[in-house]
């Protein structure tokens, strides 16, 4: 990597609804419903919705799951998030689907040199 290379990689994620068979699901989800996260953009398939409450349960974990981490970090192995409704048995499963390259300069106005005081 040269000093002029400001690239970094993030994982693309797929967040899929997992529902136990024959259980009553209260969040409006169906088994296999999903959304994808590519960079900072969230994509739902055409015609499919997802509860904002379900998305809010998984949202704080997604930025961390997009990044490489130590093999012993619990974030590298734990991938299931419970529906926020305590009476709903559905889960959201976070799966890494690939990597995508980004440029620091194209994603922020702060230069790499502008952060030297933080190191």
C-alpha cells in the first residue's frame, strides 16, 4: 500500500429474519425477509418492508460487523439479534456477504492528516 492510497474495506451485510416454525410472529416479519447494507446504504427488496423496531435492534451492531476484527472478539461469532418485542420469537441474523472498497477522501471531508492529533 502506498502512502497515497487512502482505501479501506468494509463487509457488505445481509440481515435476515429467522422465525421458529409454528410460532406466532408479532413484528410483521416473515422468515427470509431481509435487508442489505452496502457501505452506509441500506437496501430492502422491492415490495418488502421491515419494522423500524426490528431494524433499531440491530442497527447499533452493523458498523462493527462491517469491519475486520480479532478472531476472539465476540462480535466475530455472535450474529443473532432478538426481536425487540419480548413476546416475539423472531431473530435477525447478520451475515457478511462480501467486501467493498472505499476511499477515505470520498467518504469524509476530514483529511487523514487532520486526524494526526488523535493518534
